[in-house]
C-alpha cells in the first residue's frame, strides 16, 4: 500500500468515524430529551 492510498484510507476512516460518533451522540441526546423533558419554569404564562 503506497503512502498516498494509506493517507486517503486513513482520512476516510477518520472522517467517517467522526461523523458516526456525532450522529450517535445526537441520537442519544434526542432519546434522553424525549424521556426526560426539561422542567418548565414555575410562574410562566402558558402560550396560546
């Protein structure tokens, strides 16, 4: 494997791993937000 092909492979695996990690974190945050919604402040007027 030449240096150029190794570099491109490493680039693609690194970018793919980063995007996959960000996607998983987004998914986890969305699930936690639906399971545990943030508390509503006391004394606020309801919106119509």
